[in-house]
């Protein structure tokens, strides 16, 4: 039997009970688009505006961890969601068999694609994240290396119906892992999924990062690679060196890359694209089969193939000034 992804609708929420748990009155909700793992709603009340998230694919432990990590990052000064405790202080509250997290509303918009002029700001904010002290209060249990494909993920490829894709993916991953041996940088806090739908362009002109499901401790170049996949694609879905330069211009203002880093960055962009390609295939063809998205991974195949060509054309490499 095929599995289906579980999502919560507004009609399934006991809104009065949620409001009581948070001490809210005059409450109403409307669904928000996006979100591959959870269901989010804009909640308006007499006390203000919030985002109410039903943590559909979490248990109590993982939900509490996500809320704690999000709140810790906010308290460290990173512009991100502020979690609102329920009455009694819990960051996650169960209602009607579901787990909910409430966050203060961030006034702004998601802009897809993120404008070129804002990419330096995104790079600068990513550098701020990478500069935070691992193990700070609330972040002591951030996992190590969990954005990378696990042995279980790699083993699953043998069962993919599309063996041409599986063999292409395995060969590329083998090449990346061989090149990484002995060349990883000191681990830092990474976002792991910095696509434009996880960036809010605030009404005050600044940026906020959202969604910390994939936070981990890992090589900052892998996170830069993921940000390149998420933010530096052109209209055809291929790597844009102009967008990559803009992203790096902001990043390097506070965290300059070494020559060795620059040489390895194309490899880490490819690595990030391979991770996304795997997860797109696995989600839409294995875990939650969806014929409408069954070929969604092919965009990452094309992007991966474009990385080497784009970097070869851009022989001088990205410059700190963009």
C-alpha cells in the first residue's frame, strides 16, 4: 500500500482549544502555502498575529527539539521566528492528537526567486549563522552531519525503479566523497535547506531565515553549496554565476574563503544538488508516491550537470566583490 503524506487542514484544528492553551481571544486562521513536512496557518487574534504550525511529521521529542532550536537561534540574535510559549511555558502544545508550535508573525513576503540585489544580504546572514558558537544554550543537541545522505539512504538506491538515475547518483556521490577526504573544514551550525521559500523579505527591508528542520553541525562549504542550489539558479534552473557571486559577496564580508575553499566550492554545490536530487526522488517515488512529482528530481540532475560547465566558463571564480 502506498503511503501518503499527512497534512492538517484548518477544519481539523480545534481552534478554540489552541487559543485557550495560548491565552488568545478573537482568533481566526487561514492556511499558508508551502511546507513539505508540516502545515502552517496565519493566526489572527486580539493579541496579535502569529504563525500556527501543526507539526504533522514529528513526535513529541522531535517537535520539542525543533522548537527549542528555533527559539535558541532567535535569542542569539539571528533574525528568525520567535516561538511563543503556551500558558505554562511549553514551546510545543498537544491539541486533539496533534502537536502545535506558535510563532510570532514576521511582516514580509517570500519572493521567488529572491532578487539578485538581496543575495548579498542572504550571504551575510548565512555567514552570521556559521559564526554562532556551536553548543550555545538550546543548541547543545544539534546533530552532526545529518544533512548528508546516510548509509540507509545510500542502500535504498539499489531499490530505485529508475536504475539509470540511481547509478548516475551513486557514481557522482562516490566522486564527491573521494574528493572530500581530508578536506573538510571545522564544523559549524548550518541551515541545510536555504531555498527562497525559507527566506522572508521583511517589510523593513531585512531578511529572516525560516524552518530549522535540517539544522546540523557540518562543513560550512556544504551549506554554501546548498544555498547556491536554493538561491543561485537562473530562469532555466541552472547555476547562475552572477547569482552565486552576489551570494558570496555578502558571505565573504565577514567569513572570507581561502583559495582552497574556492577550489572546493563547485564540488560542494554539486554535493548539495545530489542530496536534494536523492530526496526528491525518494519522497515522490518511494515514500509518498506522487505521479505529478515523480520526475521532480530531474531538475537537480540538470542543475548538477550545469555546475562544472558554469564554473569552467567562469574561469576566474567568484570574487569577493561579486
